[in-house]
């Protein structure tokens, strides 16, 4: 009776709460590693760093570390990739130049992904979205024809919210298109806030970002095989 009671107790235990489980191969079996299990698609430390950064919504610098870690994890040195931080001057209202960072992911020395980071608290301002849009398009315009794969990709972050960009190397076609009015005598439209609907702190949106990373990785490998 005692044995049967113990069996019923063990069977009643709920399964471990882990969505994205990694396994360690043993000689005779697979085991779930508690250290590698995570509730979010990002590694635990990276996810926690992003959560901590969101508490500093007025600073872009808060996200430099988490993004650098995320990019370096998925585009590792030793596989042809390197993550290159680039200081970029910004013209401020006091007419002084300060600097922010862009991140270039390069494959064999050629840029395949450009990442911009803006303070989370400025997404609500249309002029800030306009400036970010102009910044990444200007950066793309200088380098897209040298991209080793068909599409040069871009990410523009306002905190943990991200908009996806790309330009085709051969056709020069943008995604998303420039937000322009039909009447050239009127000021151009500003990028809508809906472009930044994806929040990478959410599981589904984080998976979408990792899928974009996977697309870039596959495109780069295909160039080696061609």
C-alpha cells in the first residue's frame, strides 16, 4: 500500500514548466537540463538583461549590452561573422554633437545586417520615428550594393520594440517602402508607430526575430556553397 501511494503521488506531480527545452545527450538516454531550460526563446541571461534595460526607457545605451550579446550569440565569431559597433554622430538641439551606436553584423567583412537602437520612451514621437527611418535608409544607401547576399537586412529598435527593414541588392527595392505623400509639395509622412508592433520580450515576437536571424544565416551559407 505504501508503494502504491508513493506511485500515485509521483504521477500527480505536474510536468516541469519549460517551453523551450534543451537536452543533453547521455549514452543511454536524454535528460532535461534545468540550467538550459527557459520560458523565453532568448537565453535566460539575455532575456533578463533586456528586462532590466526596459526600466531605463529614456536611454538607448541601456540596450547596447543586451543587443550586443544577442547578436554575438546568433552570429558567432569563428563562423565568418563579427558584430561591429559603429559610433554615429547625432545633431542635438543644443548644436553639440553626441554619439550613439549602430551595430553592423558582417560576414567575411561585408555587412549583412544593420541594427539601430533608440530610447524606448521616444517611440511615441513621430519625429523620432522619422529620424530613425532616415538614419537606417541613409546607412543602407551607402553599403547595400556591397552586400554579399541578395538582401541587406536592418532592425530599428525603440527599446524592446523592433521594426524590420530590408533592401534588395540588385533592384534597390525597399521593405517597407518610404513613407511619402503623393503630393511632392507636402511634407513626407512619418513612419507609423504600428511598424514597431513587435516587442521581443514577448515569446512570439522573439521567435520572429530569431527566424529573421536564421534567414540571414542561411543566405550567407548559400553564398559559400555557390
